[in-house]
């Protein structure tokens, strides 16, 4: 009888060891940490810049999974190829000077290991990029079921593409959700504020590209306060664009107190779209759009806004719609 218990303990011990080894492997990543923040240049034929005015697009590209993002479904490569072509076609027609991307895959199983930043930079003729990695895991077991739907290996992040040189690019990791168990946070993405300095004909422009917490309201509030403080500090010296996916909407009652109101109260920043018009410019989901989760803020003392709009022409390449603004530096 004793030998049976020894056998059971040995089996349990072996299983525990396998789980520990798997956990350590899954939560580590393949992408070098010294490349989590990079400035990249591409040998491309740049499109001609527009005279006098500048333009920026902010786009949560949702790794080009369209409306299937977060869903436990099989996604053929043709879906991603088609969405990439849609994004390229639309963005090329807009010819923006700067694009701030969120949820852009660099080498992920879920998007067939296509470097989406390289593909977009080369197709759009934008020679300069700042990359900030926020998800680097060997195995992400989400969606939970079926196992065949697991994301698996992920290398993903945020990026700023620019017609103009990028001279500095920083990656600021924001607060994690403290209430989640350690093993959840171990495979979860980092929420970032990417701070990129662009040289506009000898003048510095700061682009702060954010993707804030989606599921925990208290954490998102803390992140929003931290981002506001950071942005207001930069605004004392530079013209600043604060853009991205803030994951807060004024017309979602389940949020309770809305974290986006923290930025609406800033004296240093203006919203490209007036606060009272936010419900009129929904960006999520891309079809049919119901909530505005994506925003463009700017420093009115140093930037003059000329126009802004949502870009529905891109269709459902992502589950978000992009936003565009045109502006001049004062």
C-alpha cells in the first residue's frame, strides 16, 4: 500500500514540476528586452507632405482581427491580409504625417507572425517609427476555450509612424490591476504611455500614445491621472498631442464614474472634439459604432486645430475606428 502512495506523490510532484516549468516558459518572452523601446527607420519612397498643415491619425488596429477580436474563433490568414489591405488603402488616401497605433502585432501566432508595423511603414511610405512593446509572452492561454483558440506566442505593442524624424522614444509602463491574481498579470499585457518626440522641421513635437486598462475602472482612473500628470509636465515645454485608446466612454452607464472626464478637466489640454459632442463620434465597435473610446487631445497654447473626424472608410479592419486631426504648430 505504501508504494501506491509513493507512486501517487511522485506523479503529483511530476505534474507540479511540469506546470511550474510551463508557467515559467509561457510567461517569459522571445523578444529581446533591450528592444522593447526602439527607433526604426525604413528605406521607403515617402509620399509628399502637405503644405502648412500637419495631420495625425490615431488607430487601435486590434492586430487587424476586425470584429473577431477577443472571440474564440478560427481566423484564416486571408482575413488578416484583407484587413491589412483595407488599412493601407484608407491610410494611404489620407496621407497622414503621423500615425499612432495601438494593438499592433510584431511577431504573434494569432496574426500569422506578420510584422504589421513593417508592412504598414513600407506600404505607406513613412520612413520613421517609434516602437514600444507591451506584450511579449511565449504562450497566452486566451480565449480560454477551446484550447485551439489560444493566442499562443504574442509580441505586440504600440507604435508611432512618422514622415518626420523621431529623435526620442520612451515606454512608460502604467499601473497593473492589483486585484487580479499574480498568474493572470503574469501573462497580461502591460498598459503603456508611449512618449515619442518628433522633429518637425527643427521643432520638437511630443506625441503621447496610450492604451489604457479596459476591464478595471479603478486602475484605469489611476492610469488616466498618471497620464494627465505626465502630459501636463511635457506641455510646460513642448507642444503635445495626447492620443489613443482611453477605454472610457461617456455613454456607458456600467462604467459608473468615467475616467475620461479626468482629461476633460485638464487646463493644459483641449479635446479635438468638444466634450459635449463626444457621444456623436463613436469609435467602438467599428460596426455599428456605439461608444467613443478613442480620443485626441492637444495643447491649445502651442497647437492650432484645423479639423478632426472619425474615419469610417476603413470599415472593420479593426474593432475600432481611427480618428484624424489636422493642425498647425503656433
